[in-house]
C-alpha cells in the first residue's frame, strides 16, 4: 500500500485488499534494480546454510525508516490530551459502548517477526492520527469503570505513553512496539495490515512452516534483508 496522508487510510485499513490487488501493489513496490541483488543474497545464503529451498523463498519488500528514540514532545502529548477530551461531545451521552474487544486476530506466525523487522513504519501515521482513537473506545472503558469520569479515561490512555517513543511516530510507538494493550488500541490499528504483511500471511496460510525473505530498501539501496519464519528472523545482511 502506498504510504501517504493517514486520512486516506480509513477504508483500506479496515478492508484488506484482494489477492490480485496485493499482487499489483507488490509489483509496484519492488525497488527497481534491487530484486536481482536480493535474489543473489538469497542464493548465496541457500548455499552457505545448506538450505536449497531458501533460493526459491517468496520475497516481500519493506521501506526503511529511521528508528531514533526520543522523549515525547510535550506539545504532542498536550494535543493528544485535548483531542481525547474533545471526543466526549462527539457521541451522545445515551449512546452505548462499542469496540470493547478487538476483532479476532487474522494473523500468522510471521506477523511478529516481520513487524519487528519493519519497526512499525505504519505507526508513524498514528502521531497526526491521534492513534486513530474514537469515542467508543473510551466509552467502552468507562462502561467497565462505574463512577469514572471522561477525564479518567483520557488519563488512562495517556498513562501508556512511555518515557521515550520513536521520534516522529505515534506517541504509543515504543522500542518494543505499541505500548497500548491490544484491547486499548483503535480498531484501525488492530485490523490494519500492510501489503508485505498480507503477502506473508498468504504464504503462511498455504504452509505454516514456510518462510519469506524480506528486503528493506531506501534511497535506491538495499539496506537490510532477513529470512522471516515462525522461528523468528535470520539476517541475510548486514
């Protein structure tokens, strides 16, 4: 999926693309001139590791991004607080809670290692997107905490902001991933999968023991690559 303004994501984040659409997107994302370089690295590793099947392993591509940790900007925290406080008036007081539990996880054993390799590039949209939180998320929490006020729900969410986050990314984007428990995350965050993750899931659905090779590209260069399997990550280079 092309990375652009987070506001363009609403439909695509909640409705995974078809296999044919993902195939077209994958072709568009293959960095020109780098596919053969990654194929050569696969072949060399297949010989060195005595793993001939690796040479034919499917490839997915990720985009490199800086992963510098920094304290959350006070203005960003204040902006998130103001946004969450303002959500109270967007839903009538008589409306019932929704979104209390996350949707059933459609993932695979390749999800965690692939997302760890990527370091959450999609989470960058959560900074301007205010973690994609909506009134029903806070109302669901309030329904389970009788006597609590809206500001208490806001403070509950803000309490998950760590001492550091990935600079320029969501305030809940920590070194080890999202600092929010899954049941506190937005529906968008719980349901979204990028094209590379969807492709990996297709591979795992066909064979849970299968692996994919992920290449990370930036500035027309192959920065990193790794074999992604249910056992975790095995770097090809550097």
